[in-house]
């Protein structure tokens, strides 16, 4: 089981140059330490971050009663919380635009998927069918929305099946809107940008369709011809709730980027954990490099490895990046027989999974975060003992894709001194609080 780690242990025991402390990533899915995970075979297609949640995923005849009331789609195109297979991508060449529906039906039948033509229309409307277009420069690009009037003979079509639904997109709240920015409060388990196979049920999609999923080709055509697609200026992980900024013009995007580089955009989060972490400024390292040299994943499921050992930065082609966050305050309350700790965190740097991974490394993994909880207290350092390496591997191995909301929320963002804050529910008026938050924490 640990053959790949044996070489690493030898490297730790014998004095070696700093460049040998972390092996070079050999593939996109391979994490440092040559740890491999064969569960997520679709990682390279972006499916490794899918969270299956019974109250968020719809499908099958039994779930018809929980579909959004204004969407009359055939439930056979939606997958359940325990799908027979992960969402897949199917590609074919179109013989003619008028044959789009039958081409999709034939393509799926080749993979033992039988759908009536009425369900094919639902796939097209929701955005599960894309088309590959060539622009004037000769570059090819996949367009997520493909209507019969948008495709030509000989073009390739792509079908994502089955389709993930996000009915809670109606819980999104617009906090601020002007000619430059739109600020929204995203509920947990709603994607920031259109999900593969679902164009409308996301933060961006909500604004495109004005909060109502289209149900006909005519409605889709009208939205595409009249709406201006806003651009995300920041993102939140699927299970995280809170503030997201979108730009409505090229100027607003460049302004936001300039302010970010000047350090004039500050973000504040609140999180909850069952364990106590000391307050104060935390300066740690995150491993975020992949084989392409850009921002990547620590391992195939998306974990980011942590360290406080600055010697790792001396390694040649180091993938370690400094990160800073201020654990500003801590309060506690009881829920049942357990003590729960609530933290306010001010971000100084913003890295992938920074709060989730760092809090786990510090011993305070977040409530509901089954991806990082198995790695609680574990990290990388120079000269690790055999049992430490094995413990880290086991923690990576036990990490699971998050299936629901976690105890993390972006509560406020300051842009050049102007603060945008998420609205707190008025309990006296019966407004429902965040499900994971202190009022209803299990």
C-alpha cells in the first residue's frame, strides 16, 4: 500500500537537497508524495467536486414532487443522490441542424441510455447540450447552450448526462446592484458559475434568467438575445455561502482587479468548528502547484496540503505558497452535549480552500467538512517520520467529497473602504437562519 511512499521516506532519512522533499507532480491527478486515488476517475473533466446531497439532487419518478414548481421537465434527465454512474460527457457530429434532437437520442442510446424526445428538449433547454464552434481566428470553443438554430451541419455536439439540479438557486439574495457591480448572497450548495449540464441554476445563471428557469426554446432564445452575462469577480466553493461580486462591464472587472492587487479588497468570514483554535494571525504554507505550473490541487479530490515549515520554500520549483489569515475572534456555545466554537476570520491572502485547509491543519476542521476533517492536525514538514507520512496518506485517503453545506460563510467584503455585508436573518420575524449556523446546528 505504501510502496510509493518508501522512496519518500528514504529521501527524508538521508540528507538530500531541498528539491527532493516534495516529488514533482507527474499528472494532473497525482498529488505530492505520489499519492494516488482511483475513486475520482472524472477528475480531469471537472467532476471531482460534485457533491451528492439527497435534498439538493433530484431525479427519478419519486422526486417529481420536489422539482421547482415552474419547471415542468421530465425527471428522467435528472440524477438521484445515488446515481448509477457519475455524470458523463458524450460527443457526436451533427448531420443537420434539424436532426439535433434525434442525434442526441441516438448518441445516448449508443451508451444504453433511452430517453423520449420530450426529455431531449429538457436537456437542450437546461443547457446540457453544447456545440463546438470555430471563430473567425480559427479557434474552437464549446458553447454550453445549443439550440437547433445555433448549430450547423458537421459541427460537434456534446451532451452532459444525467443533469444535476440546484433548486435552491431561488434562495439567492441580491445585496447591491448598480451600473458597475452586482453583489449577491449565495446560499450553500449553489454553484457560483454554470455547472456542467446546467446553465441556469447558479449565481451567474440566476442573474441571466432573472431568477426563473426557462421552459421553452423561445424563452431561452429571448434570454440569450437580451441579457448581458455578468462576470464573476470572486468565487465561493459549492458548500460555502456568502458574498459574491459580479461585474457588469469590462471597466468594472478591471477596476476590481486593480483594487485587489492594491490590497483594497478585504474579506471577512465566519466559521464553526467543534474544536478550539488559538486566535491571532496565522502564517502558513499551502501546496497549490500542479504539473502545468499554475494553481492546482494538492491531490485528486481537491485537498490542499498545509505546512508551517518554511524550509519547504527552498525546494527547487517549489509548489508551496505563503498564506496569511487573521483568526480575529472566537466565541463558543453549546448544542446538545457538544461545545461549538464560532470564529471570525479576516483574510489577508486568498488561496484555494485556504480557511478550510488551514483550520483543519490547526486542529479545528469545520463542521461538515468531510474533505479536510480526516487530515485534522496533519501537515507536511522536512524530515517526517514513517508513521507521520503514513498518517498523512491515510488522512488524504479518507477525505470525501462534501455532500452538503459546511460551517463557513463569507459575511462581509470591503471594496476600497465600502463595506458590503450579508443580511442576517431576523429571527423575530420568522426568517429562517442558515441551516448550518448556530441556531440549527445539529
